[in-house]
C-alpha cells in the first residue's frame, strides 16, 4: 500500500511531463506540415553525376 504513495505522484509527474512536451511541440511547429513529409519521400532528388 505504501508503494502507491510513491507510484501515484510519479505517474502524475510523468503524465504532466508528457503533456508539456506535447504542448511544446505544438507551439514550436512540429505538426505544421504533415502532408509535406509524406509527399517528399516520393520525389527523386538525388544528384546523378
């Protein structure tokens, strides 16, 4: 039972840390261009000698 006194705050802290990381990635523009990365792989941009 005393293990729950440690695990519950640790789980809440990790959840808030994950939420903070997600919100930071939203604000920094990580999810701005989702289609560009999917289409970029189809183009052959290799420079051939």
